[in-house]
């Protein structure tokens, strides 16, 4: 069960963790959007104010130029006509110019042309008080006055351009700042995404490892307490319960196999002994028909004994995974197995091709013999009557290759992926009175894996069904096993051995 420490910090549910992750990850992006909006609003405001000011200042500078021209025109007309109405117009234009100049002076307070215009405007205001002759002489003052007015207009344009450049620089600075903030906040969001992804994936991977452990060995390896959302923690607790339950069921299965196998062997031995006594005529003479029935019973008893021995082998492999490395002659092992199955081979009239030259190897002799025994039994059971059985062996480098092939019906494609599963029986059926147990090939594959080897179904050009066993050379010193004193050639010195024995 979960500890109080893990319950103190973990989120209450997976939904809460996902929502929290979404909110926290979106928070930097939200801050970025807010800051970008604020910066954009400020730039928009500055651009709007600047545009309004530029329009007003440009209009005022143009009005100053226009008023200066009208002032000069009125003064010159008065100097020629000497009409009082023209002087009134002149004075009005002077006052208007003065008001606009006072407003414009706030824009260019230190401009020399602006200061010159202020001084000149004072002189132009006093001109109506002069006699007409002096008035005409002072008309030349309008030339520098117009020049200063034009200079003020140009200065106004430069000031507007400088303000636009300032706004442009400010916009560029804001853009750079936004890019930096974008990089920082997006990086923060990515880091937060990785953090919350790890927080969500970590308990899921812990659960995955437990499930894989259950699938591979039937029991999950001891794991740390899952720290995460309540749903995943609860699922981890259920997996712990499932693991303990599977362990109990596995122990019960192994106990059942042991008891059943031993309990069946005792009455089977009595049945076979009774059939042997009857066949020998101990109970009296028997007819040929009775002898045929006794042979059928004895044959079925042998097959039943084979099934029981396979169950014992399977049960033994589930508990004893060690290897007993010795040096042995593979040809001798094959010869013993062929002698064991001699009657069955003669009954099916199968032709046997096998190597009969010595081939020494270093591995687990018992496990290797069990593999070959199951392959031979499988070939005899499923092979065709009067067919062929081939046993080939060769050495390549430090690996031994043994093939057991037989004629008959090929193994269906849909059966091949599950061919080495325990208790799995494919579409093909054994030829005989008893049905197989479905563990022969599973036992053989387990024995191969126990020796770091491999048993596989391969394609053969001569026969439709061919199993290949690959066994490595096992170092007896490294495995801590004792070897016999048989002289053994190195794997690289062994040759490919083939012979024919009918």
C-alpha cells in the first residue's frame, strides 16, 4: 500500500494532474501574450499620438509660412496704396502669426531660427507706427523673416522625423524584448511540459514494468511504491495483488503437476506390469486376438508414460534452471535415443538418416538429450507412415547446429508463432490412439534457452518439417561445473558430419 509520504504530495487524480499541467504550462504563454498585448498597445498609442502631433505641427508650420507671406503681401500693398484697411489686415496677420509662433515655440524652444523669428516679429509689430518712408525701408526685413520661417518649417520636419525614428527604435527594442521573452517563456513552458510529462509517464512506466514482469515470469519484480495520481497508485496496488495471486496459482499448478505425475505413474506401472505378465502367458494361454489387444494396451501405456514424463520434465524445468555442463559425444546420445524409439520407428516404417561419426561437445548432456528426445517423438508422432527422418549435425565456430527433419504435413503458418508455447496444440493431430500434451516442444525450447541456445523451425529444401537446435560451447570453468575426462576437440576443429544409416 502507499505510504503517507507519497499520499501527501501526489495529486488526487489523473484529471487534476492533467488540468494542473495544462494551467501551469499555459501560464508562461499567457504572460507572454499579456506582455505582447501591453507592448503592442503602448506602441499603438505612441504611434497615434505621434501621428496627431506630426499632423498638427506640420499644419502649424505651413500656416506660419502662409501667414508670413500674407504679412509681407499686405505690408507691400500698404506701402504702395497706403490704405488703412490693408494695415488692419497686416496687424491681424501679425497677431495670428504671434499666437502660432508661441505655440510652435514649445516644440523648438532652443532653435536659433525660432529665436530670430521672435525678435523679428517684435520689429514687424512696430512697423505700423513708423512714417511711410521708414515703413517702406523696413520692408526688406521680410526677406530674412521668410527665410527664418522656412527654416523653422524644415526644423519642424526634422523634429518629426527624429520622433518617428525614436518610435521606430522603441518598436525595434520592444520587438527584441518580446523575442527574448518569447524564447524564455516558451522554454519555460517546454520545461514544464517535460516535467509534467515525466510526472505522468513515470508511474505509467512503473506499471508497464510490472505488467511485463507478470507477462514474462508470472510474478512482478518488487518495485518501489508508485508515486502519482490516485488512479495509477490504485492500479499499482491491484497489480501487486494480481502478482501475489499469480504466485499462489503458479505454486498450486506446480504442486498439482508434481502430485498428478507421481500419482499417475504408480497405477500405470501396475497396468504395464499386468499386461506384460499376460503377454508372457503367466495367467495361461492367450489367443492371437487377445495378444493383439494386450499389445495395444501396452502401447497406449507407453504413450501415457511418455506424456507423464514430459509433465515431469516441464515441472522440473520450471524449478531447476541450472545447467550441468559435461563433455559428451552427440552421436552416442542420438544413437541411444534412436534405440529408445526403435519400435515406434519400425511400426511407422520410417527411414532414418543420421550421422554416426563421433561429435564431441560441451554442454548439458541431459538437457540436450531431452531436446532431441522431444524432437524425435514429435517427428515420429506427426511424420507420415513410411516417410523419412533426418538428423543432421555440424559445427560452425563455437556453435553446434543440430537439425531434426521429417516428411509429412507441413506446419501451418498460423501455428508457427505459438509453436513453442506450453500446452498449445496446433491444427495437426498426432497419429496414434492418444492425444499429445502440447508441452514437448515447450520443454525442448526451455532446455535450449537454459543453455543460452535456441530452438527454431526452419525451412528445408528436402523435407517439409525441420527443427534446428543451436547450442553454444559452454565453458565448464566459467559455469562452475565439473567435466569428465573425455578428450574433446575444440569447436573450430569439428567438421560437418553426415552419414546415412537405414
